[in-house]
C-alpha cells in the first residue's frame, strides 16, 4: 500500500495540476494535451480503490508534481503566482462545499449522469463533455459567494470554449482538494510539513520517470 504521505502528495499534485492548467489556458488559450485528459477523467472516478486510480496512475499528475517541486524546491513562486492563488481558492471552495450537503448531493448526481453518458461522447475532453462540466460548475459551485477570480489575457478569457475549459479544470481541482482532505490533509500540515511533502513529491517524480 502506498504510504499516506505519498497519497496526500498525489492528491495535492492533482490540485496543482489543475491550478497550472487554469493559468495556462487563461494566459495562452492552450492546454497541455498530456495533463488535461487524466485531470478531467478524475472527476468521474467517484469511488476509487486507490488514490492512483483517480488519475489513471501516478504519471497522470506529472505536471502537478513538477509544478509543486518548482514552487517548493526551486523557489519559482513568482512564475506560478496565479496558479498558487487558484490552488488556495480551490481549497477554500472545497471547504465551503463540505458544509453543503445539498450541493454535494446534486454535484454527485449530475456527475454520475455525465459519467454514464461518456461512452457516447468523443472522449472526456470533447466539447460536449466540457460543456456539461461547465454547466455543472455554474449550477453548483458558482452559486457560492466566494468566487475564484481568474487572471489572464482577455482575448482568451472571453472565448466561451476557454471559459468552459477553465470551469471544468476547476471542478477537477476541487475534486483533488476533496481527496486531499479525505486523506487527512490540512492547511496547517501543508504549512509545517514542507520537508515531508517535498520528499513524497520527489519519490513520485522518480516513480514517474521510471514508468
């Protein structure tokens, strides 16, 4: 069984992968083709046997692992300033969501409906699926008073397909935040357990490299 610290690091990497992708879409209008599919697919893994199952394996969060190590170890916080803010925002939304049983119920029901329809669509990143995830976000998490403000190039942000992508990615990031909390993650632990987190991320990075 994977050590709990690595499991938490894996879930946190999923969160940071989402944050990095939101930053990328907002600034460039593009999305990493390797990091995007496993992240969106994680939304539909509602009852996983292992943490790895959520992302289709450790390699599914390669971008998240690399991003976190750059921020924590190589001091590249300025480069990922927006991504860090998005990650904090998603953690806050997840905290609000935990107290909203009715929204949680609607969210799970809607995701199960889309999950059952996936075989009829052209992949999890297809426009049809992303549009449905966008609608779910707007009907649930967007109702909270707290909103995650996304910064970037207005040219890209004003395009409907990019706005939908960003909301779908945020939904995936919040799913990772939920997983992290379920594994025992806390902000206090994140603040004072930096060394343990870095070691766990380095182990994951090595595992990804060897896979």
